[in-house]
C-alpha cells in the first residue's frame, strides 16, 4: 500500500530520486539494485502518476530527521528528494504530499519512441548528441507512454522529450543497455507570409534575390530540374548582356519550349534546391543515427520526378536569360552571374516565364560558339611518371558511372571504392586531385556525348562528376561520435551531388590498423562506423577514392569487407620519371621567377636523375628548392643586385646532408673501407661489383636486358678471411644504401616476434632501396628446417623464404649473407631466386702471399722501414688468414709504440734526476705555527712521494707533445710480433672446413657428406 511522503527540491539534474530513510533501509538490507527498481509517484487520491528511477542513495533531509531522534522523525513526514525542474514538469510543488510506491518487476524495454517538446530541444540534442548518448542511462531509468523525460547535455542544457510508444507495451518499462531509443525530429515551422510581403522560398529554394520590379509572370508548367556545372567549362571571353545567364543544351531548351506551349523561351525563373538536412535519431544502445530530412532531390528526369515537380510550384526566384550551348550536357546547366548564390554541382529548378515584349532583348535563345573544353594541364605539367596510374584510375570511375547508369546499381552491396596507396612523399594527394580534375574536364567524354548513340550519350552524360574532397589528417584527434556524424554528412553531400566522387585523403590517419600492446577500441569503433555508412548500402552515382600509406595501414575490417575493389600503388619514380619531374619543376621555377640558367653550363637532368636514386616526388621538389636557395645565396654573395643563376654546383650543394623521406629514421651503416683496403679475393670482388655496382652504374643498359638479375649472394669461407670486410667495402664503393644485421639479433624468445623482426628488417631495406641488406652469421637464423625442437628457426626460415622470393618478391633490395658453415643453411635458401650465387672467401693462396698483396693492403696506412721485406714475412705466414696478417702488422705497430714510450719515460726520468739540486727534499714553513722535527720529517716524505709519482706523467706528457714524428716499423718489430703470433685457424680445423667447402661446392642439394672421423659435423639436433 502506498505511503505518504513530502517532496523536497534538490538539484539532482536527473530523472532519478533519493528515497526516504524508511524505504532506503529495507532496500539496502536486501541489496536491491537501483537498475531493477522503479518508483511510482502520485498525488494523494489521484489515479495518475509518474515513473522515475532511484539513484541508489537516501534522502539527506530524511537522514537528518532520523539523526535528531525517532520522535522528530515520527512527527513530520519523511521526505523524498527530486530535481525541481522535473518536479515542476510533473506538477509537484516543494513540500507537497505525495504517495510513493516501489515497482520491482517492470520489463526492460526493447524500443522506446520519443519526440522533443520543442524545436529548441531538438537543436540542443543535435549539438550535444554524443554527450546525451553516453549519459542517457544514468539520467533516465523508467518511462511510461505520454510521460515527459529530461536529459541534461554537459550537465547544463536540459532537453525535454515526450514518450510516444514503448515495446513491450504496458504501463511502464525500464531502460537498459540494449534498449533502442528513437527520437523523431522536430524542426521549426517556416514563418507565415504577411500580406505586404511575398511568399518566402520553401526548403527547395535558396536565398536568391528576386526581381520584384520587373513585370514578369511565371507560367504554370512543371519546373525543369538541372544540375549546375562549373563555370570553367565556358570560355572566359564570353560577355554576358544580362545580369544572370543560364547556358543549356538544345534538348533542355526544347523541353522548356514545350512547357511554354512551344513558344521560344527567353527568360526563366531560377530556384536553387537546398540539399537534404541531416536528421538525427537514436538507435539501439542510444547511438544517434542520421536520416535525410524532407527535401526534393530532382536529379533524374523521369515521370515520377516530373509529377513531384508539378505538385511543388517554384516560388519567387531569380530571372535568368536562357542561352544555348551545345557543349553543355543534357540535364545540366552553367549559371553565370550567381556565383555567390549557386554553387557548383547544385540542383536548380527552371520554369518558363512570360516576359513583356518591351522587356525582352531577343525573341529566341542566343546561339554561341561551342567553347573549347580541354582538360586542365596544370596538374599534368607538375606530375610525371604517373600517366598510366591516372589512366587506370580514370577508367575505373568511368566504368563505375557507366555501370551505374546502365544497370541502376553501383556494382555491389556498397559504394565502389578505389584505394590509392604509397609511401610518404609519393604524391598520393596530387594524383588524387589530378584524377578528380580529369573526371571534371574530359574532352573525350564531351565528344562521345555529342557523336555517340542516344543510349550511350545518356550513359556517359553523368561522367562529369562532382568532387567532395576531405583531408582526414586534420581530424585524427576528433571524438568518435563526431567522426561518425561527419561520415554520414559526407555521404549525404556526395549523394546530393551525384554523380560524384568522395575523396577521403589520408584515411589511415582516422581508420588506422590496430596496434599491439595498446588499446585499439577506438580504431575498431571507427572502422565499424565507416563500414556502417559506406558499406551498408550502395548510393547510385557515388564513388569513393581513398588514399593511405598502404593496405596494411588500414583497419583489417576495411580490407576484409572489400569496399575498395580496386587498389593502385604509387611506387618511387624510376630514372626517366625523375628526369621528367626535375626538368618540369626547374622549368616552372625558371618561368615564374627571376631565376635563370647559364647556357654555358646547362643542367644535366639525366645525371641528376642518376644521383637521386630512391628519391620520391616530394624529395625531388625539396631538392630543387634547396638548389634554388643555394643559387640565391651564391648570387647574393657575388652580385647582390644580379638575378640568381642556377648551376649544376647548386644541386651538388643541395644534396649535401639531404636525407630523403624514405631514409629518415632508417639506420644506415657508413663505412670507410674501400676495395684497395682488401688484398686478394680478386674473383670474389669481381662478382660483387658485377652484381651490385654495375646494375646501378649502368642502369640504362641493364634495363634492356631480358634476363633476370641476381639479387642475393652468399659469402662463405674460413673465419677471418674477409667476408665482413667485403661487405663493408660494398657499403662504400657500390653507391647503395647499406643495412647490416647480425643473425642472432633477429631471434626472440616470444612466439611470432622473430618472424616480425625479419619482416621489419626487410621493410627497412625496401624503404631505403636501392639497398644492400647484409646478414652476418646467416647460419644462426636460417638453419635446416626440422632440426629445431622449438620450431623458432623453422618459422624464421619460412618467413625468410617468403621475403626473398615470395609472391611479392624484392625490388631494389640485394641480400648479402655471410657464414662460415654453409652446410648448416637450409637448402631452399640456396636455390636460384634467393641466394643465387655462393662466393668462397678462401685462405690466402701462395701467390697472394708471395705478392704480399694482403700485407701491402693492411700496411698501406702505416710507415714501414726500408729494410722490411714483406715477401719474406708472407713466406713465413703459412696458414695465416687475412685477419691474422692484419693482427700481425698491428701488433708490430704496438711494439713501436711501447718502445717509444719506454725511451721517452727513461729520458725524462734521467733529466729530472740530473736537475735536482739536492737529493733530499727540504720543507720550510713560512708564517705558520712551529712544527716539531717529527712533523717536519713526515711532511718532507709526503712531498718526495708526490714528486716521484709525477715524473712518469711528465714523461708521457712530453711524449704526447712531440708526437708529430711518424715512427717506422722495422723488420725487428715484425719479427717479435711473428714470434708471439699463431694462426687463428688450426690445421685440423682448416682441413675440416676444407672438406665441408669441397662437399658444398660439388653438391648443392644440402645432403653433404660428413668428413670421416668427425662425427656431428653438418648436423644439429637442436638450437636450444
């Protein structure tokens, strides 16, 4: 039975109440959840009431009464706290007596339909939809049909709604997380026209000026819907003889004449159709959904649209003069004189008007010469090497629009999309703009429409597309709900301007891929919202063009949904493209500034293209800018009043310390080792130069070669025979970028991380191409599969095989591997297409030792005495590797240094001894206290120790000061070094490796024979 309580106003800003202590206590003892409880409030004796929710808290005023004692609580009514705005809307005054009942078994609603009380509430809801969506359940808990509910946006603005219907039907329901809340729009009614004013335009009319002074009368014919084309289609030399002109095709003029009783139509009423206004609703889970508001979209000329046009008469608009132009497509118009009121790709309604004869300037539409419509050449003059890509993208959109017109569908269950991807600086935005401009102005499309068959003309007439360009990089930090609403608005705008192309530049900045070890809920939500808008249903006449760094940069939901049916990759420009890009940028600079070139020292664009291998289009533009800056600085220093002259030296200056975009952040190794620092290995060096240096140096010749070039080499041989040294020389001599990786660096104990490391290192090499990827200790990361108990290296080998010669293959990346145990490498990596050729770095041969080429190479940077006979040293170093010979010479150099230091120290010590006036140190204290004899003796010993310690330091200092003298290595130094030096590879180890290398050279199948007496050679049971 309901009990009586008193209303207490408390600013809660919710539709929930705080219960009295008499009700709160039993509910808290039973642990009743507030989400499952509804509170019914009604005036005493009234059969009607309202349903509200419980906050889960007790009334503060009721609690204070109970704290004063039970007698005080019994004398006055217990209080229930409610927000004053909610109470007043329900008719409850502060202090009023009400009956309260608790309802425990209300069902949870599946659908609730509401409507705003006023247009102001609807506008507040549109502005703060995201906040209302997130906080609706915390403010409203129970509803009933006909009851008013309120929600506070940002805790300040109140939105009042009225419940229209609920499901399941009943007296009241609870709101839950799965409840779908729909809010019907409520727009402001148009102002009523007064008697002194003419009727204002409706939703189909823009704010166009009206000519009320002209005695013009509109006919009763149906308005003709047309699409506005850009005024750039007409020649700029045309002079208009009226305020507003509308250029139409002859077919559209005949339609106007037929509506005007076959009287030539000279003037028309022009009314702009407003685009549909987005209307917001809430679906399940309280998420807002936009729908198109009521607005006529008269784009297609059919009987249904003509019937709608007859029912909606155009109001007062603008009087415009009609002119015939055969270059204007049927169903389109070019409006001149209303650029501020009518925008490109808008829709207008034309109605014939009866003009008095004295106000008419001509009796028939004026014929003008067809304009010379040509594709824009600005983008083409700046872009080079992308003609095939532009044609491919253009043909895709033309096919899409043709299929749309011919079959009435966009070709699938979603918008037809094209994905343009490439590395940073590859020119994605420029290519996208060039494609859209080519769609806007295409002379071939105009010619087809004039000369082709009627059905083909109708199919192609919509190929002039409206462009909606959006740069998503500026919206990466916006809220998810804001981006979701913008997705819908962009789609609606593109559908209104159909046929149109929606360009989403830098899509990966918003709908990005998920990142490991980070919260990816935002990326997934945005991907789902994107697919809900663009992949849920096709929009006739709308195509999608998106740009990103790569398909992997987008969320997997987008790639798996096949919304982008066509993908185009922008690669780094080749040599011919770089030459064209540099020449066009330089010529444009010369034509648009005071910059000039020197005919005596012309620019060699071919040489510049050769020196800019791996540069992107943006890098080339930056390089030219740096060269122009260098020319300006040089010219200002030589002749401040003269114009700058661009010379080849300016480009050499510009390339100093210039890092291309693809190499920024990539760790490249630099080396000072040259071919002259390597002795012997003549055949190995020849093959290395032939494989790595020649294709880059003679690229034009190799480009005409039909054979596949080698892209992988294996260096194997004895320890210390120059494998790593050869790789260091390649980094300097071949003119390629160089990345060095030690084999064990790629291995990781976590599953999948080793394979990811392999992918990352190849991605780095691809970004730095042309590049040499040097893998040292290759046998540690690519052993034979099946011998690893953990399976880690097996997966690494599989990933390596895919990267080196998979479906994609390598382009511009050379793999150089080094090992001393080729028998341990998986045989699949040694087949053609991966490591094509194996090069042996052998022990120094007898002729190499007799010629002393290795000793001459390692001693090139030091000074040898005339008595040194390197051939004798070479004869006595049988079994020494190249590293052993280098260590021999370095140890001899250390012998010279030690001798010189010892001599200088002895000399300085003797000089200090002779300069002493007394053998004993005497200490005298001036101005201090009198010291005892014992204290004086202790101080003298301390000073003597300091002098003795300082003498060797002075000797070393003198040696350092006189270090300008170059010391020679004599034969004695080499003899002493040779006495203490032994080969690093023992004869037994050398024989064992020789057997392995002989078997490897004779049999490349991987089934190498084990040398006798050496069990376990070539076998590995586990890698630990």
